[in-house]
């Protein structure tokens, strides 16, 4: 298109206006921040020969900002005979003892630090032999071998610190020689500085290590009738500080070990916590007696077998609160061994804990309390913190017990000696051949007894009861006197026992004599097969055990008889 002069001059101002940008946003750009210094970390480290060290480079810029620049600097070592370093990675590898300067450079800016190479350091320890097994009474020499930062190895047995997690099972000397004490398992550890190695030492039981002597002999005061007593060793957990306590009542009708506090003053135990307080336990028995005290952790040796870290009850009628509150919570708990006639109770019954799931979900059972200050309040307790049946925690013979007592004549005996076998069908000395298994209720451990036309679905077998206690029913020839049966001449009776589901079924014959004559102070005997008394159900107490083997199968544990809980005889 042809333009005239007028049009040309009009267009020029428009073009000039367009080029001016029409605003004030123009100006010069900000210069980029420049690197002013480099810091290397860690500062002046020391490592063992053969080890590596990762360095980090941090740059500081002219605007005071910082940035990790490890991979964008150039790394160097002043003495590559002492240590080399990856030029990009910043990873130094030590070669010889000495010092070298580590430099990180970027352009004209550099940072420096000193790396010192020391003699080789231990990086790991191997303990050999690995996981050995030995017989009780034997020893085992362990060897500690250290691997160093330069990949060399060296025997360091004499320079490490040796320890055993369960000295009640085995102790270990400063030279690495382990000496076994009881059947069980313990962790053997060799420690040097913060580096350690470990292995498991298993101590096998000898042929009769699972046997405890049972004495029915009058107990602590010499006048306890029909009381079976055993000895148990209590150890401060994780130590070899132990004490053997005798005159402990064997009770198959309960679960858990209970020892009077006065017997444990020289054996430090670990208190079980309950929230911000301390855990206390109450157990009530059918005869109206009770035990109150704290729950504490102990290692326990029965026979020559160890159960480790077992919650037990330390009987103490002064624990946690006032006597009046204890009595309101737990009745009238026993006070001293001299009053009860025993130093403690070994509950070797059907269950793993003295309460079980009921006390996990509810505090209304009245068995566990959290004591803080001078107040004890009902509480729930996880299974692991409840008072435990220590038999169930043994390494091998843990599925139940067998109580074996000899028969005695009518009229009694001054004492009898028997045996408590740990485990059922776990070794040659505890077979179950010939026994009939009667399943017990999985909640309460009861089974069925039928006597004199009445059926008792809540009957039980209890070595801790010193007589046969039952309801005579009607009609009956049984004569009562002060809660006992006093028949002269002695009556021969029988009852039918059944599993809690109704089978199997078997007849048990027994006899009831004159308790007034048997318990007379003029009678020197303390063991009676014909002693009985009144009760609302049927309690097969100690006379039932005389002359037979009685098997107590722990819940969830299996033998050739079946899976517990069960009674067998």
C-alpha cells in the first residue's frame, strides 16, 4: 500500500510509544550468590585402621544461605598413604596409622579437616561354640573372636567382659568358662566397649532333675496334718544370689508361687509396676484363708530346673495400704509363717496364671490391685504380669506335674515321703501309662463327682486341702463334729468321677474315720487317709493322693494323655 507523507509521520510516534514499554518495570537483574566458605563434617574425626569415614561438605554463600555440596566439590587427602578419599563421594578409606588433611575445594574456595587413623578397632565379636548344649553339672569353655576394622581377626577371650543372662542356669567366669547350675537356657555375652556378641547355652536336665522330694511331715511347726511340703530355690532375677526355702505347701488346686516376705529379705526381687503404682495380689482359698502381697519377679529353681523371670507373690499383710483396707479387699490374709505352718505355697495346678483372661479384661475379680501411696485400687493385669505357675515356664518339663505318695494304713502314719515329678511323658521317669484322663473345665478347672445320689459339677482335686471335703447328702451314715466327719468305726464309701463333659467315668473308693480321734493331741500321727469334713461340693484333698499317682495337666499343654487342663489317675 502506498503511504503519503502525512501517514508516515503519524506512524513514527506510535512506534516510539510502543518501544517505551509503557511502564516502570524495567531495571538491572540481581547478581547470583557466590560461594564464600566450605565446612567439612565431622570435624577432626578418628577412626581405626581399615575403617571408612563419610565426610559432608556444606557451602556458605554470599547471601548467608547454606547448602550441602558434598558431590559438587573436589575431595583430596594430603597423605594418600594414610587415607584415600573419593574425589566426588567424600568417602575416606583408612590405610595406615597416622594423620592426613582432608580438603574439599570448589574453585578458589576450600575447607579442611584432619583425619586421624588409629590402630584397628573391633567391629564385631563372635562367640563360639554357637548355641551349645551341655548336661547339668558340666562346664563349657567359650571363645570370643573379634573382627577389626581392617578385617583382621583375633581371639579376645581374656580381654572381653563375660556375662550370663540367667546365672541360676549357668554362671560364667572372666575367662569364658561357663558352669551349669540348673536345667534351662541362658544367653552368654562377650562385651568389649559397646561391641558385643552372644550365643545361647542350653543346660540339659539329668535323669532325675525333674524330681522334687515331697514330705508330709507336719511342716514348719511339726503339727500340720496332711500337708505335703517341698523345697524351692528363689534367686534374684539375673543373678546367682539364691536361697533355698523349705516347708512350701504343694497345692494342685491353685497356680503360682507365694513366699512370705520375711524369707526373702536377703534376696532382692523386682517389683512389678501397675500404672504409676505397684502391683498387689490377693488370693482367697475355699477354707476362708487368704494371701495378700506384692507381685515381684524372681528366678525359680525346682528340682534342678530353672524358670526365669517369674512373677510371684511376696506374702506381706502390710503391703501398700492399711490393714483395714487390706481386710476389706482380701478378707483376713495370713500374717506369718508360724501362724500358717508353712513358708509359702507352690501352686502347681491346671492353669498358667492364677487368674487368666478374666483379670486382663476386668478388675472386678478382686485379685489384682494397683497400690500407690497408701491407696490400693482394683486393676486389670496382662497375662504376663500375673502370678505365674512356674512349672509352665520350665524349658522342657512344662506340661504338668505328677504327685506320687505312698499308701498308708488306717489310723495314720507319723510322716510319709513322696515325689513331685515335673512334666508328664517328657522323660523316662514321668510316663502316664495306665492313667485315665478326666478333662477339666477350661475356665475353672472343675470336673464332676457323683456321690450319694447328688452330682457336683464343681468338684476338684487339691493336694493343699488336708482332708476329703464333701456334702454327705441324704440319707447318710456320716456323723459330723465341728465341720469334720467323726465316724467310728470307719466307713467305706465310693463316688463316681467324670470329666467335665460327662466322660470318661470311674469309681473312686475312699474311707472316712473319726476326725476327733485322728486329730487328738494324744495321737502322734500326722498323715491320715480317712480324714474328711463337710463342704458344699466335693474337694478331693490329700487323702485322695495317698497310694496313687495323680497327674495335673496344664492348660494348652499336651502329653500322651491329651491337652490340658485335665486330671488323671
